[in-house]
C-alpha cells in the first residue's frame, strides 16, 4: 500500500481587524498586542484589515488614525492594509454560494417582531424561526428582507487556546442568524469568515466579547468549505463600572506621547513576563514581546479591570 503524503502544516498567519468607529483605546491595544505577538513569536505573518463593511458606523477619519496609531506603537503588518468596503464582490460570491446550497433563507421579521423572543445564553434574542419555511411570503417582499443562515440543530464544539473547551447549541442560544441585513449590507459574521479564508488566517486572536460569535463563524466556514482557524480569546478591558471600553463608554484614546507605556500596560494586562530592562522604544518592546510571548500566562477570564490611567 502506498503511503499517503503528509500534508504540510499551514504557515502561521494572524490578523487584526478594527472597526473604524473612533480612535484606538487601551482595549483595542490589548487585542492588537496579543494578535501581533502571537503571530510573530512563531515566525508567522500578520495582516491588518479595516472592518468598515458597516458603512453607517464607519467614520471617514478613523481608519487613517488607526493605521497611524498602530505604526506609532511599532506594529508591522504584511502587505497592504485591506478594507472590507472594497471586498463586497467577494461577499456577494460567498452569499451566492450559500443561496445555491440552500442554507440561507429570506426573513421579513422586524426588530419589533423579534422583541418578544427569549434571550439566549449569549444575551441575544433567539430567532424563533418565523420565516424559515415561509419562503413564498419572504420572497414576495422583494429586496426589503434580511437573509439568515439556517442552523437546524447544530451544536458546535471547539477548544479556545486560553478559554478552554467551548460548546454551543446555536439553535438554543442564537437561532438562525443574519448574514445579510435588510439594508443590503453584509453582517460581520459572513464578512469576517470570507476575509479570514481569503487571507489564509490560521490563528484568530481577539477579545473574549467575540467568543460567543465563534460558533456561528465555524458554521459558515463549514458551509463555504473554508478551513477553521485556531482561536484565542483574551480578556476584555472594563472600566470601573464593569463596562467594556468602547466608543460608547467614552474610552480614552491612546496617548500619542507614550506608546511604550501603553504597550507595557497591555503586556502586563495579558499576564506576560516583564523584560529584564524596561524598553525605551516600541522596537525594543517588540523585540522582547516576540521572544517572551507565553499564551498560557493569559488569564482565562472574560474581562479584567483596565488600568485607571487608560479608562
């Protein structure tokens, strides 16, 4: 019997995909540091992608400011910066594939229709399946419909590199989920899956607030016959009220005058080993970070308090 050829492992490749809704803050930096260090420590590539598929939320001035802030903090990415708004044709093609395979359906339900649906474990309204079999009525509504991924009784299991084994009954916690909105824009879940597949991303490192959406992305990967990357979800930074740092909670923008201080604070937040000598520049910080990165030291919790000076 002829021996089967060994499949060569994929080269490590990570990515960071911020939404251009405002300036980067400490919570943004934590996720970026973890992603960049994780890829570079293993000799891998790292891509920068601007998540601006939701045009209503994107700010024209934010993308350039994000790129400049990352450069000031010593991040180095491979290739050109990718913008989701320039990749709509790829999402169109993926959506067409889902329709051809019969795994999505049109939905005329409004937010008011779904307001009485129960909350799932992830804190989201669980779609009750109203339009799942009502294709004639949904199609009659023309373009003013959302499109949902049919989840049936799917249970998704995976092991997060920090948070450990995960198991989610998508039907019970979320239900059939939106992949294209009523306004014609593609949902985050579909766009991110297509992007990661096209970029051959092997490792997704991001905040634990996105852990609950991972099962939906894995279902889409399977439906589109895309590989599933490894996942690592780091704790999110929360303020004194316990709210995640964000534009909505008025999180403080990173101080342009002290990039090293911010990098060191993010490194400590992630539980990583300190350098023997305090770095004097972002380059010195990254020289240490890429040799000392230890994922097993990251606290396996969903959230941690942000240092007061960055809240």
